[in-house]
């Protein structure tokens, strides 16, 4: 039996949940539980602890009381801080609505005012130091929050390319980007079929001279191919690349994280 986490989460409350597009839900949390949440962490990870089906807030909260039960009974999933407004204590997290087969997605698809979950984090913001001549941003829907946060933080005179892969043309949204960043949207309806669309497009880009920084995340096999291209064919130094697998076809998050840890250990061995 796993022991309870060392850090205790905030239990936060939904103010509203809206579909941004057919496959993306923005959940806005608000309330005094967000007092002291650090501003300026857009794009950072957080961990969401999901209540069990039918669980009351009172019962859920007993797990995080100093003398609460030791066992870990709740699913935990990783998400991105999309935005936080300290003046109104409002926090947005964008969820891909990918069906009913995952506890986080199931929770988000049903979330209404007053729903709750546990939040741990945020971790550190992903990209804070912008020094490149050219930026490459690539994301599927799961990574659109980190991509959007990064694009909003880029210097106004930044140049680069942003490539987004979404499951329907209705998921294409207006996104704030610096004038020098060219945006391409790709539509791949079946997200459970391995896709090479982003890799093919990025391979076809005129590769610039000078320093390149990246913010790339999404399905694991796409990330593997892009990492190989950037590091082995384009020799982009690892320190200049944020590139991360956010989910993997056929694996739940715990299995995906386990796979990533095993791969990292194999590289270090
Ligand atoms: C650092 C980081 C930040 C992330 N930020 C976000 C975010 O802001 N928004 C967001 O939506 N996701 C984000 N993700 C991805 C999210 O953690 C995973 O998609 C997670 O698996 C969702 O949990 P679940 O309970 O819905 O599904 P799980 O129980 O983990 O998986 C159930 C099934 O759904 C499939 N699945 C999982 N994710 C997707 C998907 N995106 N599309 C289609 N099928 C999927 C799995 O392969 C599995 O078959 C992030 C991941 C990481 C590592």
C-alpha cells in the first residue's frame, strides 16, 4: 500500500467549466483556498488529485488532514497552470476531453460549479529565460496550455514557428503569438493512431542559423521522433530544448510515467 504524500494538497473549488472547443474544457477554480498561490507560474505543472465517484468533499478532505488515513486511494494526474489571476483568486486549467476512460477527463467532463479536487504545486515555470534567434513551439491539445503560456511570455520581437495538432478543425482557436511567429494548425482526427504530421512539417521547415529554443510537448511517440531530430540531426543543445512526452497512446498516466523513468534510468546507466 502506498503511503500518503509528504505535501498536502489544497482542495480547490470549481467556479465554472466551459468548452473552449469540442475537445477542450477550461475549468476555472476560485475561492479562498487559492490564497497564497504563487503568481507567474503559467505553463508550470501541477498534480491534480481526483475525488472518487460520488465521494463527498468532507470524506475527500479527511485524506489530507494531519491525522487522515495513510493509504493512497485517489488517482493523481499531471496538468498545466494555464493562468492564475491573484486579484480574483481564479485559476484556469484546460483539460482535453478525450473520453470517459481516464479519471481526470471524466472529472472535467462532469465538472460544474462547486465540484472540487486536490491540487499540488505548481512546479517551476517551464521557460523563463528567452535568448534564442528562433523559437520552435509544437503541441497537441494536451500541450496547448504550456505552448500558449510560452507564446504569451515570448519577447514581442521573437521569431519562430508554432505547430499545433488538433483532432478537429473546430478545435482551431485564435491564439496570441508574437508577429514574427508563424502558426500552422494540423488536423488529425484519430489521436489514438500514431501521427507523423508534426514531425513531417517540422522536418520541412527552413532551419535557421543561430540559437534555437523549443517548447514542445504532446504524445510520446511524436516527442521521441522530434527529440531525435532536434538533438541528433539539428544538434540543438539539450539546455535549449524543453521537450516532453505528456501522454502515450494506450497507457494511463502512471504507466507512462513509469516508462519515462525507466528510459531515463537506461540513458544514465
Ligand atoms: C507536465 C505535463 C503537463 C500536462 N498538462 C496537461 C494539460 O494542461 N491538459 C491536458 O489535457 N493534459 C495535460 N497533460 C496530459 C495528461 O496528464 C494526460 O493526458 C493524462 O493521461 C490524463 O489523465 P486521464 O485520467 O484523463 O487519463 P488516463 O487515465 O491517464 O488514461 C486513460 C486513457 O486515455 C488515453 N489518453 C491520455 N491522455 C490523452 C489525450 N490527451 N488524448 C487522447 N487520449 C489520451 C491514455 O492513453 C489511456 O488510454 C500533461 C502531462 C504532463 C506530463
